[in-house]
C-alpha cells in the first residue's frame, strides 16, 4: 500500500470514527427515518402484539385502546431518539396509562401487560436495525449506533413498563373498592363455568336465577368521562318504575366505562327490549345493547351472550353509531354478530355478492336501502314506496337498477344471500363497504 493510500485510509477511519457526536448524529438520523415510517412501525407492532399476546378477544373498544397505546409509545420513543431528551424527563403517554388502568379493571393479568412491552421492545429494535442497515455506515460506527439505540430503547421500555405496572396495581386496588365490583368475579364464574354453582352465586349476589332475565350492556363512548355507575343507578331506578321488574337488577362494572346488567321479571316482560331501550332515556355519550329475555340459569347466560354479540357489532370500528341502543333481536344483528367474527371473509363475501352495490357512495347506499326494504316488504313495490316515502316508479327503477348491477358483476347468488349481504352493509357500514378508486 502506498503512503498516499495509507493516508487516505487513516483519514477515512478518523472521519468515520464513532465519536459521541457522530454517534448521536446518526441516532438522530435513524429517529427521523423511523418518524417517516411511524404509522408502519406502530401498525406492524400492534398486529404482532394482538396476534401473539391475545388477551382481549371480541372486545373492539379494548383493542382500540391497546392499539392507541402502541402508537403513543412508538411516537414517544421516536421523539426521544430524535430530540435526545433523557427518558426520566418524559411524561408517559396518556394512552399507555389509560390502557394500563383499563387492563386492571378488566382483570387482565399484569404479566401479559409486561410481556407486551418486552415484545414491543424487541419489535422496535428490529425496525431500528432495519434503519441502520439502510445506511452504508462503517462497521465501528454502525456497532456504536446500535449500542446507543439499544440503550435508549431498553431504558424507555424499562421506565414505561415500571410506570404502567405501578399504574395497574394502584388502579386494581382502587377498582376493587368500588361498590358493585365484589360481584364481578362471581358473575364471570357463573357465565364461564362448565359446571356452575347457582346456589353459591345467589348467596353471594342476592339475585335469584329462577326468573326471566334480560341481559343488558351499558357503555360510554367518546373521550368525555362519564360516571357509568351513577348513570346506571339513575336509569335503573327509572326503568324499574316503568317496566315493573321483579326485584332489584344485578349490576356489575366491568371497567370504568362498561356495565353488565341483568333485569329480572316474574314472567316474560310485557315490554320488549326495544321498549326498554326507549325508556332508558340515555344521556349523550352512553349506549346500550340488549339480549332477548330468557328463563333460569340458561336464560341468564344466553341473554348476556346475546347482549355481548350486539355490543360487539355496535363497537366495531366503522360501524354506524347514530343509534344510542342496539338489540340482538334488531334486524340483521344476530346474523351479523356471527359474521363479524371473521371480518376479512365477511368483507370479501359481501363484495362478491353485491358487486358495485357494496361501494361506499350515496348512490349505492340509496340502491341498497331500496332493495333491502323491497325484500323486507315481500318484494312489494307499493309497500316499499310507502315505507320509504317514494314514488312507486322510483322504487321500481331503483330495484331494477340494483339487481342489474348485481347481475352485471356476475352474481348468481340467491335472494337470501343478497338480503343478508344488504343487512350486513346496513349494520356494519364502512367495515365491509369498498371505497371507490
């Protein structure tokens, strides 16, 4: 090697040496690269956690809060990488703290919460390695950058895990002191046990099972805090006077925004669940889901399962939320609750059946509503026109256009399939509709 080549090599090594300033500068670059991919990073991490640490199935609201926590943690950690702020001076993400509180209220084991953060730490490092790999860094500098990022990510994960764990423990202790939650574990036991003990349940809750039961779920929506226990106390008393319950209802708080309620009747209630929802006079930000009345232990469990199915339908992201109440017996809800278990398959099937009628447009919505009403009225143009306050010729035109659109798509499905697909669109809305290009 010539003297000039050796000199150039020494100069190159000197310029690329992993000095603290040089390492910090590259870490900032890595953070900026991650910030440009923040949504991709957070979405990928959330999908992995939901898949591998599955402890809140069939609960869209809790899953939404969990995803918000992941996004908030990713954004905070990226800010630390870019700005260089010490971890100890940061405030924990609000969404992460709120999710820890809700996990405590739902009795999610704290070890699963901790495991999620450790898995998130691992996922974040994978993205960081990817960003480092995109840059042609000298080996020594690359290793120094990885060491520094590992230190930052570990410190953040350790700090935030400790914080949310302490939040969890404090909330769990507080929650156990709230009136009504003494019943929670007993209720869960009766609902899930293969060999339930009705006598033990009745002794602990002072609620008799040898009656007709109507299962109801009340929950708060939006960001505004609502005291769900106070809401229940005032509304339950009012409902008791109007619908003549056979004794006090059973009320148990599942978390700070969700209540499970059972209303007892001596026989089949004179009022149907729809009347119950009308009589509830719910305040803004509070919604209600009902099952169907059922007798005895089986009826107690079945009515709650039905209310939970209606609640699932109502809380799926993208589902229309213009109604304050939903019932398992409402048109399409029972079937849709089953189809909602596999949204991807349901979405594909609806679009195969309806073709362009599954587009999320005003014109397609008008055709769907007209054709659905046409089927509900026994394929009567006259009754459809009366129900929708339209001219009969308008109805005939829309029905013909809707069916022609389905046939043009190559659809050979029976009327029942089309009617069910239309109900799915009505109930689930944007979850299954296609956004036109």
